[in-house]
């Protein structure tokens, strides 16, 4: 059994920087959780029209409502089996913004065909996004989102392009600094850049037997549809 990230990348996984290979080996098979601590040099937003959407997303721990610089940051990647028996890895990001910390929650599971990752966003997993992973020639990792779906009760609909967005995540390892570098951009095809952040962090690894999933890290509601 290998990590879901190695599964979707296949042989290209071995092209990643060794530190990225370890970080994205986190899973039930590895028996490790990964916690990153660092600083976001910049959190940015698009035009004023974005603010209402950011404010709404904040109520379910999706996106970050404020632009800022030099923001302390933590990301928690903890593997567990969800209520439906699927291996899940948390991607819970906490931004220590002035006045009040804000979270951006996601849980990743492997698609039934094993060819992509499904990213369930927020505290109630109402939004699901397909993620496609690519190993870059320089050993960095590029993640691009595909189709987005909104799911609630019997409703299961594709999010239209007018209100949806494409996310691009680039993660690399800086040998000289001894830190991971991350850059995230969320762009709407009609309105342009909406939201993003960039910064650096260090990672530490903990056996999941000892730490498990701390209270508050799992979502309030889990979505069974993949």
C-alpha cells in the first residue's frame, strides 16, 4: 500500500525532490502525520467584488477574508479513515491573522479510479474539487484543480465557470534555506485572479499512533459521493 499521492503520480513521484517525496508519502501506510510551521509572506485578494465571496467562505473555513503580509502559518496533514472507510489526509491551514486566526480546511481522498485526488473543502464538504498532480522538471510539485461540484442532500451539481475558479498550487523545497516554498493562486476565467498566498515553512513528522486526529481537525459533515 502506498500513499494516494504516489498512486496518482505513478513513476513521476520519484522525480520530486526527496523532501517532497517524504511529505507526500504521508498516509495510513507511512503511519506519519506532517505538520508545517512557517510564514506566509503575502496573502492577497483580487478586486473588491471578491470580498463578499471570501466572507461567505470564511463561515465554513474556506478561503481567507483578509489580505496581509508576514502571517504566521500552520498546515496539518494527518491521515485517517473517514466514516465511509476511505483513507483521508487533512490539509488544514491556519493563518494567524491580526485579531483572529482563520482556517482553510480541506480533506483529500483518492478517486474511485485512482487517477486523481478529490479535495473536499470546508467544514461540511459542500464543495468538492478534482486535483491533478504533476512532477515538474526541477523537482517541484504542481497541483491544478479541475471540475468543482456542489453537494448538499440530493443536490449534486457542477459549479459553473462564472462563479467557479481554478486553483494552482506550486510547492518546492529550498535546499539552501532548508524550507518548503509554497505559492497558491485562485483564478476565475472571467474575472481574473481572486485569491492567493505565498510563503515558506518547515515540516515535522509525528507517528499517528501517538497523535491521531486532534479534536476539531475532521469536518463536521462528511460527503460520501466521490
